[in-house]
């Protein structure tokens, strides 16, 4: 290599370069690195799924590991020797095992080029390997996304006779990115800055704990591949792992908040003969008892079970757990999801709304130190929420019917709400849908039509945290109802919290009148039952006979709940929130699949499917369901937008 060219490509070998050459070198180096990065990224994104975890690379690594074993080793011990039992922990004294975060906290005060006399052990996964000649190996090790540099001095080990040359050579050729290793040595600092803190390994050769037999790509964004191999998603995306950690912190904060208010955490049945608490299609299964098959359903909500506990004098109760609804999935819905529900005796709707405001501001503030220290990939969405969730913030409130009517009159000035919002009002509301050319929901009932109108005209107003209050009673069969003094309609003591147009919480004053509840259950079964009740009130003067007629037509689960109310349920406030959506909000995730460890239900079904099999048509199906990149829900907007 001529001197001018060598000076340009490697100026540090030839002394200081002139300003002109230095600028040329920097432009050349920057362009080269950018081009290399672009090629690398493109290659990893476009690789077919079968080459990411290819059989050839897997077999090559296996054979390579086997060939480096000693000929004296028991043939039957391989490959078991690659996967030893976890080493015994040494709680005190030499080589005490520490996690990386603890190590950094303990030795951050070391001065440049200072070694500590302690002997410590670090375990973790290898992220990067660099060599300095044949005698010095630098390894970046990660553990819970905390990283530490390990400096392994092979030359010193050979010079002192700690290990033979073949042993050291085998180690240097065997270690790979993705392997799990144990390192023992002394804390040291090689210079200034956090990256200079290291574990200096000069005596004990690192011990393999588990090899990576596959070459994991640095990044991959192909949705189909990530659905079939969610492990790749977890391995290559820091934000995915941080979202799972965020979920843990949110659950801890939520439980701490409710525990501090003297709530009792309970667990209620997931399997039951009947479902209740919401209108949704359940998943059904069977159980075998003494050779007999019994039909069971997975719960769609915890509501009825928790209210039974309040009636049994557990005054304040809550549960965080899974629910299941056998319905469609999209960016914010998954058939399996996690909710938190609590029920509080003697709580009115205004109390529940104040608690919601306080809880959301508490969660935001409590997450701050975690976002700053460890969940750094989530910093931007957390910052965007700061103005909306300052401590003491009061959320906007929009009453359902007045707000809806105001918005409708902007596009249909002559429209007036029917005087009674029951099933006889369906034709009148359908005429409005036809006039405005709105999509009509399947099996249109008054409740479904009003919900569709709310989605179109009211919910989009809720960019900042906003409560929509006092829904029509026909939309809330499990809540207390009363006449609205402004519109004259019967409305429910219910509110929902929306942020950025997405629902996060639902809260009610619960219906505790057993006779009203029985009639609401009856009306829920069929729109035609409103006419049945009208005729019954006209033809049967005996109130208890009317009540008996209605109860006989309820499901066994509904009848049991009405009997519980007959025994007495105090005035009770109920509150429910989807935990998955809450993680989406605070983590800035665009889809519910992003906050679940292995994606949504379709992704779970597709795990491990072969190329050209189930996965072959997966992308098309995902696009139909709005699961592609362009249909992601936007992250929360800044408060001043």
C-alpha cells in the first residue's frame, strides 16, 4: 500500500494527517460505514425465514463444537457438556456472582487504570467480540439489557501457566455471539467513561453455559417471519423487551395503589358454566367429570364474580387477570386479554372518575425513574404524555347524548333524538345512517347504533384524557340509571375514559336492584323482549308474579346473580381497565400485539409454522385485519397538539 493511500485509509498508522486529507478520510469513512450498514440492514430484512435459523448453520456450529472437544472426553457426554447445570452461587468471598447492574453500581467509582482486588463472577449473553492480536479478547456481555465489557487476557494466562496453549486456542475459536458464558475476574477501569468499566479476566478461562447454535440476525422487520418466530422479535428488538418490563412495573404500581386503599386482591374462576358481565361471544369447551361431559365457557369479564364478593362483605375487591372473547382482532383487540377490575362499596361515579385521574397520574410519575434508568427505548412516548398527566390534573368530561346531538346537528341540522331510546327507535336512527352514508353495524340494535355514532362523532373529540359520561341506559344493562335533566332520556351512571380516541377505562355505579337487574338481563337476550315486558306490565298487576315470570327466563348464572342481589348488595362502584392497552399508552406501542410476549392470537397460532404452510398466507390475512405497518394506531400526541 502506497504511503498517500495508506495515510488516507489508516491515518492513525502514519501520524497526523493534513486538514484536507483528514476531511477526505472522514467523508470516505462515513460513506463506507453508511453503505455497509444499509447493505447489512437490507440483507437481514429480506432474508427468507428458512435462512435465518438455517439447518446448515446449525449443523456447522454443532460439528464445530464437537470437533473442539478433547479426544479423552466421554463420547456420550456430548452434547450434554455444552449445557452444564447452573454453577453453585458463592454468596460471600471470592468470585461472588453479581448481576451487571449491581456490578456497575458497586464499582462505578473506580479511577482510570485502577484495578480492584475483589474477585467477581459475571454471567450473561455475548453481544459482541473484538480481538487485539491473539492475546487479548474483549467481549461485550448483556444481562437484562445491561451491558458490560469483559477483558480476557489469554497471553497472561499462557505466560503464567494457568492454561495450555491448545485450551486457550480452543476457547478463542469456540466463543460466539449469542453464547451464554460465565466470567470470573477482577473489576477494573481501562480509561474514562462508563464503557471503560470492565471485568479483567486473567486467571480463570470463561465457562460456556449454553451455546447459540443459530446465527441470530441483527435486525429483522418482516411481519410474517416475526409472527412465526417471535423469539427473533424478542431477541432483536430492545423496545419489545422493554414493553414487557414496563407491563411488570405498571402491574406493580396498580396493585400498590389499590392495596394502599385497602382493597383485597382476589382470583375468581376463569371456567364456568355461564358467562356474564359483558355482551360478547365466549370460547366454549368441555370438562369430563366421572365420564360425563359438561359444557364450560371461558369468562368474558370478572364483573359478576367480584360483585358477589362485595355482597359477601368483602367491601373493596379487585382482580388482575385474563379474559377471553371469541370475536375478531385488530390493532387494539385480541381474543385473549388482561383486565383489572375493582369494586368499591358506596362509591359514586364522581369518586371513580377522581380515582382514575389520580391513578393515571400516579402511574406516569412512578414510571419516570424506570424510563430514565432502564427502559430508555420508551422515553419518547412517556415524555409526550407528561403534560396531560401532571399530578392533580382534572380530565375533560363530555356527556354522551348532548355531545352526540351537538356533533350530529353539524352535519344533519334537522335531526332530533327519539324521545325513548328503545328498540322501536331503530328505524329512526337507521334513517340517519342512510342520510349520512354511514356503515351500519351487523344486527343493528339501538345500543349498537348509538355506539357506532359515538365512535364516529364523539370519541374522536377525546384527544386529551376525556371522560364520556352518562350513556343511555340501553347501552349499560348492569349500571344504575336515572332521568337526564338535560335531555329527558334515561341514562346510566357510567363513564368511559378515552385518550387519543381510544378507550382505556369503563366505570359504573352498579345496579343493585334485583328486580331491575332481572329485567335488564331479560332485555339483553332479545330486542323483542321490550314488547313482552310492556304486555306483562299491562296484563299482570301482581309485581312478584311479573318478577317470577322474568326470572324463570334467565340463564342459571343470571338467576343466581339476581338471587345474590336479593340477599343485598350495597351501592357499589365498579371500574374496569384493559391492561394491554395501558401498556400500549405508556409504551407508545401501535398495536396490542406489540405488548404481548408472543404477539396476538393469530401470531400465537402461527408460531413455528413452515414457510409456504400456514405462514404462507399469513401476511395477507394480517393486512386484512389491519395488522400491517400502515394501520398501526398512532402513539399519544403531545398535550399541546
